[in-house]
C-alpha cells in the first residue's frame, strides 16, 4: 500500500516569499555556507506534520480538516520579527515570527489537532509556535557566526508590514530528494465562517 509523507499547512503568497528571500539575503552576508537555507518557494506555515500515511486515509484526513475549518472565518497574518531556536547564543534554526489574527490561527490549529486524534495522530508534545523557517545552521558554524547572525536577527525587522489573508488550509505531500523536499498540494480546504 502506497505511503505518502504528508503535513497540513498554510501556503504563502508570492509577496511573502519575496520578503523571506530579502531576509535570507541579509543573513547570508555573515556566511552563506554556515547554514542550509530553506528554498523560499517551499516555505509554508506548518500546522501539523503527519508523517507517512496510506493513500486510503487521505479522504478521512481531509474530512477532519474540513470539520476543523467550520466556524473559522478567513483571517490575516503579518510577518513579524526574526528569531532563533533554541536561542540567539546557540542558533540552530532561524525563523520569522507571525503577528495578526493569531487567536484564529491557534484555534484553527487546535481544532485540526483535536480532529486528527481519533484518526490515530497523537497531539504534539510542544506548544504550537507559528513561524516560518528560513535556515538551519550547520554544525560547522562558529561562535563569531552565531554572534553576527544574532545581531542581524535582533536588529532586522521585515521591510514592510507584509500581511496575507488565510482563507484555506492545504494537505501537502513532501517527497524527499537530494536537492531538497518537493512539495505537492493534495487538497485545499477553505475556511468556513459560521452563518
């Protein structure tokens, strides 16, 4: 039986991806080889990683997403400040945070998570922290690189208040390749406000 590596996400419009490219270019001035840079074409806001699932389960997963989307109106998110996991002194992941209608976003994510539990997908063990990953630092990164990146992250905001409307949720397929992951949308489920 065919298994597909999948996740649930909010896809980003081109103007948001363009701003993420701009932020990556600023970070690369430190040392472009210090990190594995996420291809901006593939950056998305992950709501739930599912892992390998059988093709026969796709319909029930889409139904669960659709049920979770009921009662949630389309909303807006805004690119916010950059940050790093676990912290700025020992950077492993560089990301951009989000602002805007975070309450609606978190409610949507919570409902999706709850609706998937009966299908055998356990809830995440950590709190949902909405972010867009820009880079993952390599083990060869040095303390001066951490320090320089930390300064850029602290001092750089997004160039403008780039905002985007969230009106649907996508079930995505992720195929791993030597050149990076290839993402394909399997289904898009529109948010359905209450009447």
